[in-house]
């Protein structure tokens, strides 16, 4: 796929732009933002349950998780909204926890189903799976995401402690191992995100037999790049022009969070459009674009 199906870079950008307009990516991103907002707090409750005592009151992982969220979320008010809810739901027990898990699975599966419809439109494949198959795949992907995020958090937050323990038992190479971990920590987090994007591109939409499994695709790279750039731009804008609290009052944090989820959904769908354009070129579509003809 890194040959772009024979398309030149400018031709690929033109195809992706036209496909985004044709497939109404902006409108579908708004649909995804709704489901992301609906599932974020139950998902945090599930993560709290999965991580167990490691995210308990006063644990180092809780503080690391807050630091990570603060670095990723583009606005302090939106971060405080999530942090306060995470502290509150972290103390949930019994029925509240079970309800949170059910809500997280339901909302996340609906979001995955919406992503599948958007990607099916991008791939120009019929989204005709039976209802039970769609729900089963959506729930499986939602659970896979939960496990992926939990494993990623443990590796990123506890990888340093594990590396120091291993390095302390080595007579030679301990310092190199510590230095290697300092280099690999951030790229490892990016790899987890890339894997999550490609997990969606492979399984959320139909037509897997025709497309085949593809990992670390140009679409995933483009989607993550769009997500990071859009998040940075939103954070920069909010730091310079903070008008949401004046217009929306106490709902400003929710509006900002919803806008960030909108950009996240947009990044996922744009990455899917990139992969779809390359796969279409591989199948002989966009013939005029290969020679530079619009």
C-alpha cells in the first residue's frame, strides 16, 4: 500500500478530498462524536475495573493517567470534567459498576457500528451484515479496544519500573536498556494508536476477504497525523481564544470535549478514505489520476 496504488501524491490527495466530500465525512464525524461522548465516562469506569487496584486512590498509576489525559485533552476545563468523573466513578461498586460496563459496551459498540458504516461507504462496499453479526463484531471490537487501552496504559506507565528492575539485575547493558526505554516510550504509545486505527480499518467494515488484512497502513499514519495536528491546533486555539465558557457557561467543557471527539472521528474517517483511495487504485480505479489527469 505504500506504493499508493500507483497514484501520485497530489492525485491521491485529490481522490481523498473528493471522496470525503462525496461520503459526507464531516456529517458522519458529528455522529461519531455523539457516540464517543456517550461512551467516554462508562469506558473510564470499565478501565478502572480492568486495572483494578492499580488505579485505586493514591496509586501512582492514577496520577500518571491524569498526567497523560491532561497532555492529550486540548482544554483544562475538559480535562477537569473527565478527571472529576473518573475520581467519582473510580469508587463505584456493585450494580453501578455492572451498569457502567453495560453502558460502555453498548455505547462503544454503537460507535464502532457507525465507524463501520462510514468505512463501508469509503470502501464502496455494501454494509449488509446481519444484525447479530454487526452487533457481535462491534462488541468484540469495543472490548478489544478496552483491553488494548488497558494494556497500553500498563506498559507505558509501568514500563519504566519494569525496565529499571530488569536493568538492576544485569551486570552489563543496564544503562543501555534504560536509555532504550526512554527512546521507545513515546513511539510505543504511537504504535498502540496506529494498531487501534488499523484494527478498525480491518474489521469494522465489511469486505475483509476482498481487501485482506493490512497493518500499519498509510491511512492509519494519515489518521493519527490528522488527529495529532487537529488536537494541537485546537489546544492552541483554545489557549489564545477562550470564548466557549463565555458563550456556553458551565457547558463549555462539554462542548470542547464534543469538538475534540468530532476531530477524532474526522481523523478516523479520513484515514479510512486514504486507504480506500489506495485500494481503489490497486483495483484499477482512478486510472486518470495515475497519469496526473484530474
